[in-house]
């Protein structure tokens, strides 16, 4: 997130708005253009969130597999290893 601050207000010109496009840059757009911009941005963020959730799920599975494999190789307390 950014350090932007949002406050209620009234638009002097209801035909155009300033759109925060990131890193301190703003562009002037019509209201329909601004809505479309934010719809695309929301879709982009949702796609990234979905991909991140899939990655986290896969990483957790990998971790569980690693922990299980390590537990199988580690002798339990009080158990003796068999020598061949």
C-alpha cells in the first residue's frame, strides 16, 4: 500500500478526475476512463492474489513433504537403530 491519504471532498469539475497511477504520479481522466482504469487494476491485483495463494499452497505442501521425509529418517527417542 501507499502512504496516500484520502479525505472526503467535492469535485469542482465532475467531468474529469485525477487518477493515482503510482509512485506519486497522477493523470487526468474522464470518469468513465477512471472507472475502466480501476477495473483493470482490480482484475490485475486479483489475478496476482490468486497466483500468490496458489504459490503459498504449493510451498506449504512442499514443506509438509520435507518435514514428513525428515521425520521418517530421524529415529524416535528410545528407539535403537538397526545395524546391517
